[in-house]
């Protein structure tokens, strides 16, 4: 980002990995007269031109409500987090916890474990959780693609996939879609990343043409289940 600023580009479209680490570089870019559009994951700043993303709190809430429905309002639930500082996944976690709290019959037995950024670290975290809670857990929510795939695999390893433990994940990676079709995943909260990227660039184009733009653009989120996965809009 600093290199783009020193090169005096016309605009920057940015998907931050860390909500805090990129605050200063973005402020410097804006101060130098370079507009910034933030997409996908948030930034702890109001210096950017527009934020184009999923309503991640809503996505997390959808997962929590779906979990309550699948478990008929009663059961032991695990939340597998992603990484400290990742704004998008922290919002999903927040939404899920809010939804679970609204159902007194749901007991959160673990919500402080992090999957980390690779499938390998996620798999290790999933195994550790199931070693500890595998006999008592009824439902699990994993907040991103890698943690969803890893937790589903860990459930298969102990013979608890296929709906014995209800598994809800986030994002539609090819493996997760296969797992949904096989019945090892009961729900996937899915974004529209193509639209997100497209609207981010088009928002910058509009701004550079002097046209008005929105500060916040919601690109939508949907819960995919075995029942609706063939719906044309969902596909």
C-alpha cells in the first residue's frame, strides 16, 4: 500500500487482512490524495471512500438461527473462531453468539479457540476440540472456508459427520460444496465475492468520474442448505 502511495496511483481497492495494521498506510494514501475503497473485510478507520462487503454480523446470525432450528433449540454448541484482528470473521462470530444467546436451550461449550490461517492449523484446532468435546457436542459453526473444511474432516475422522453433529460453515469452497452434497455439512453461509470485487472496482471508477457513491455497499449473504442448494439464485 505504501508503494502504491509513493507511485501516486489514481486509486486503491483494498481487501485488508488485518483491521488495524493497514489503518496508517490507508491514512497516508488518503492524505496524499489517493482514494481507497475497502472490500470484504473491515478497517478500523473512516478514511476510506466506500466499504463493499457482506453484512458479516448478519451472516453469523443466520448460522446461529439455523443451528437453533437444526437442534430444535437444545444442545451443546462449539464456535471455532478464525484469527484475532480479522474484522470480517470477528463480525461473523459476534452475530453467531448473539443468535445463540437468544436460545436458552443452546449451551456454548467452547468459543475461545482459533483455527489460524491455514487448513493445517485449523485441522489441529478441530482435532483438539473434538478430542475434548467430541462425545458431547451437537452442533459446530466454523467461520471461514479453511476452518469449515478442517472441522468437517475432523468430524469424519471420529465418525460424527453426516449429521450426527450438525455442521455449519462459511463460504462455498469446492470441498465444502462437496461436503454439503455428501451430507457432512448441513449449512453454508455464502457470500457473493464476484459481485464484491466487481462493485469495488466500479465504485472507484464512479468516484474517479466525479459521480456520487455510497459509503457502505452490502453485497448480500445467503444460507445454503441441502433443501435450497439447487435453487438457481443460490447456485
